[in-house]
C-alpha cells in the first residue's frame, strides 16, 4: 500500500498534494504553518483537512509497522504463504491485520493447546475432513492413552469423551481463528445486533431510569445514548450486553464448516457421524471464544465512535467560544458572585491591566446592599467603568438584580459571563505567578473581566475540559480529547495571531513552532530588554532558532515595528515580494494601512502577471493582497458581540409565546442550550431549530456564541427547565 495514494483517495485530494503534505510534515512543519504559508504546495488545503491528513498518516504508518512485524513473526514460524502475505499487505485496518495474525500469534495455554499436547490434533483433522464411515467414538478409541504408556498425567487421554472433547476444543479454536469468519460475524453483529441495557436494581432511582429496560439497534444508536448508557454502567446502575443474531451466525458457520455431501445446495446432506460433533464445536467456538471477543470489540467501537462524535462537537463548541468577539476599549468591572464569602470585584483597564479590587457583601446572609452600592458606584466614577462582567455561578442571579439596580441611572451595562473554569484557574500555579499580589477570589474576578475583553487570551489559561461546552467529557479517552482540544486552541491562537509585546506565556505557547520553554524565554527577553522592535529580534531569544522562527514569525505581530508588515500575517519570507508588489502599485512599505482598496482590486489576469513578475505563487500573492487591504485585521471582529443588558429578567417573567434574544452557550447532539438572561439556559431541541427541514446535527444550524431569537414554548420553574424554539 502506497500511503500517499491511500490518503489522496480517502481525502479526495491529488496524489501530488498528498506527497507534498507528507514531505512538509516530515520536515517538521506545523499544521498551522502548512495551512497558511504552504498553500502553493498543498493546493490550499485547510487546517481541518490537514489535521485529518496528519492523523490518518500516523495511523497508516502504524499499520505498515504492524504489518511488517506480523509478516516477520509468521515468516519466522515458516508458515507464511503467498496468499497470506497478499492478504496482510492488502489489509486496511489494524483489526484486519489482527484477524489474519490470530492463528499464528503466540497464545497463552488454551484448552486447544492442552488438547494438542495430548496428541488430539489428528482426531480433530479427521473429524473436520468429514469422511469417516463409522461413529466418531470408534475413531476416538485410537487416541486413548494406554495404561502402560510412559506419558505425563496431564498429557494422558483417559476416555473417549476426553478425546472427542479435546478434538472439539481444537476445532473450536480453528473456527475462532478464521479471519473471514470473524469479519463476517463482526459485520452481522453490528448490522443486526442490539445494545441492551437493564437495571441492576429496578427499584433504585437514578437519571438512567429510561435505560432500565432498553434496547436499540447497534447500527442506529446515537452517540449521546451510548455515552449515557456507558456512564450508567460505570456508576453501577445498569447492566449492558450485546444481543447478536446468534441463529444466523451459527447457521453461517455451519454452512462454511460442514461439507455438503448431497447434490443440492438447498438441501444439504452432511456426514451423519461427524455433523453433531462439529455443530457442538461450532456452538462452543461462537459462545466461548468469538462472541465475547466480538462483544468487547463492538462495545469498544461504539464507544470510540461516540467519543469521536462528541469530541468533534466539543471541539467545534470550543473553537466558537475561543473565537468570540473581544470587547475592546472598555474598562470592565469583573464581579465574582458569592453568598457567605462576599462578592469579589476587580477593575481592569481596556488593556486588561488590574486597576483596583474590592470585596462587598450584598447577598445573604450579610445583605449589605447599601454599602455594596456605594463601593460599586465609587469604582464606576473613579475609573469610568463602561461594563460590568458578572460570573454565572452561585449567587449570580442575586448579584444581577443588585447590579441592575446600581446602574439603572448610569451609562453602564452588564453582561453575564460564563465563568466555567475561572475558579480552577484562580487557584492554579499559573494564576499565582501572574497575580502574586492578589488572593484567589480577586484572581477569579480578574479572570471574569478579562475573558469578556479578550476571550481567547484568557481562556487559553484554562484546561479546555473545564470550560463547560461539551457533553460526557469525563467519560471519554482523556488523551484523545486533550489532543483534539489542544489542536483547537492551537488553530484559534494562530488564526488570530498574538502581539509579541503583550501576549502571555499561556497564549504564546500555542503559537506554531513555540514551546512553553521558548514562550517563557520570549517573556524573559521582553522583561530584560524592553519591547520587541521587530520580528527579526525574535531570533535573539534563547532557543528560538531559524526553524522555530520560520514556523512562528507570521503569527507573531509587532504592533509598533518600523516595518508595518511586522504587524500583519505576511510572512517575512514574502517581505521582498510584497515590497516589489507595493512598488509596482505605486506605494512604499510605509504606506501599508493607508493604501486605497480600489488599487488592490486586481483581476485574475493581473494576479497571473504579477505572480510571474514577482516570482511568487499566485495563491500566496492573493493572501498578501487580502492582508494589505486590512492589515492586522482580527478575524474575530466578524463574530457576534455579546448581549449587553441593563435590566433583569427572571424565569417567572417568561410567558409562553414570548420571543427573546439569547446567546448559544452549548451545542449537544440533541439540541442547543441558549442563555436568555434568566440564569437557566433554555433548550432548543433539534426538532425546533428550523422548520420543515431535517437537521442531521445542531452544529449545522447554530454555534456557541451565536445570538439567536427564540420563542418560549414551556417554563417549568420547579424543575428549572425552559423549552425554547427557533421556529418563530
């Protein structure tokens, strides 16, 4: 198998593209760098396709390594045939290779192994040949150990029954080891089998009661139900099993193991002496050896597919959350609500610098509302605060009512901010290093304010699994989940870029080519030598060599560099071509930012001509022109702004049929949760997203951070449930 050919087929790309991407990856280039700066070589493959490519490349290389190991092992046993070698070479999955290797794989001591040690392989072969014309018992007599034979006790065959059972054990294992049988049984079990769940104790109450007597086709079951059922099993509320089409499977095995002696395939005639013995071996093989293994495989496959789907949803939600529009040029008061311990306040300026902190007790049990009102209004006037960011945790609703009353006559608005992970961050080593002079509560308030100003810069400091935009994330393969979420963070950071003079270590360590240690060295260099004056100066940073510079330079912006291109996504390797382009258009490098957009509206013919003249790829040239039109543009500007509020809405205020604006907070397989400002997100079920149209997944319609209009369908105050519809 040629890996480049397989990848080009799987991803529907040209073989030359696949070969280029493999070469670029092997040269140590990162996916963000390849996606943005090697479009000529890849044919403009985007980040998502490249990550799938990288993942499949690793899998296929592991597959090739496994094949080589298996071929070497079988060859060393002297059992490698041309047909087997061909089958292994053509196998496309690790499971297929395992199936083919099973008969030759060194086994622990099995019942069949013991039977072979007793010399019963000949009897098994005779039975399988199905040519004897006497009862099997008569043939088996020849395998009984004579009393005077000098044989170890464990290798003695004591009776006819012992001999036949041993032969059946050998037959059962041979059937179990047959790769074709395994493959078809796996397929039959998946297509026609069911996942069945039952209560361990039907009297116990749990959130899994709908699964106390439940079954669903394996081929159709939704991923979120697989995850829920598995969690119910893990928490010891449910018993799970795979119900396979056993009769069909046994019938299939019989047709392929038993030899038809008759003339009609539809009316088979089997050897009357061996048929029953073989049928017993077939049943034993399936029930004892094959079925348990296939059940484990299918459970694992279902879980893996459910994980992959949920990780995909989680990743998409996280990306939308990270790419939320920043609130710029606003002084923000962060409000971390609480009851007994008081509400922590932090004022940050438009650049995220902490100006002041305070602690007020307007909620139960102290109820010092007047004092809190005085403190907050003083802070508003002193620092000219524009916005108040209120965390959505405990006492958030009470805090919102107090804030709304404090600002009702002021030109100040508030926003409810998802504070998931803020408490984890505020108690972390990173937060202690970043804000050594503030306590945990103050750090939490600072984080809430800053994540409104620049969600990306603040949220990268928090473990993505703690941000709260997934489902069943704690039940998944944590390594796979972390890798996927890290890729999302990396993609988002590189898509936006970072200001090398203000970015934190947490932000910079996700930049292409930059490790955590290099990010720390950049900050140390900045502290020792002052602000970076150019991108080239990055080469003076310890451990940041030419390769790392090549990978990171285009994503690291220097806002006040003498060269305006240092504050764009134009890579230094293209500076010379860019200057020639500007000269051709009648501009110089110092005109960047003030070039008439009409002068950059080039025709296809002009692009082709300039590409040849400047000796630069046309795709790269188009990217350069796009950047020159809006140098330093933040892609998040196109995302919806958060909803700013001045008044309070409660669940009791909601009425059926009311239409209200809200923010999508989370998207799951069965719908979307929307924050409509009442401290209880409402659910828009997948059936209520659009009218007269089948929706495969809610992510096809909405994303985290979207501002949507919803209609109230039902409000259950007692159970804190709100049903919404986007069909207005």
